[in-house]
C-alpha cells in the first residue's frame, strides 16, 4: 500500500487528482491489452487497474461485461493476468471477483501478484 500512498501524495503535492486507468487483461487480446496499458501510462495514468476477466460479471456495467467476454473468448487465464500486471510500469491493481482467485488458489495468487 505504500506505493499507492506515494502516488496519491505526489498527485496531491502537484495539486491534481491521481489518474487511474482500467482495462480487462486480454482485451481485445493479450498483446494489445499490454500495449494499451503502456499507452495509458504514456498518456499520464498514475495507477492501472487490470481487470481479471470473469464469466459472470454481474456488478460491472455492459461495456466491462462485453470486454470480459471478449477476453475470455480469447482464452485469457490467471497466468495471463499476472503476466500483464508484471509488465505495468506504474503501480497496478488487479480488479476481480473472488471466484477466479479462489480457483487459482488464494495464497498462490497473492504470492505471484506480490512478485
């Protein structure tokens, strides 16, 4: 959490809001999602939320639901999510429902994500 606090403190010192971008991993495909995240960072995003696509995203809006469906049709896996996150050049958070993390293994996911 320290790294996030530092981002928010820097934005506050610059008298601005922190800009947080969101993209589901694997949308529109794995390669392009990584390139789109890089473009967001190049465009000034301070933090990136990487969505972990889930088959029943009932709490998300229709745009995120459709993007998750595309990602899942492309075969995006937990490993893909972790790989995409590992290459983000600003602080990154994984936004997910519990089920995919539990399926992957909570301790295993936490360990891999912390890397």
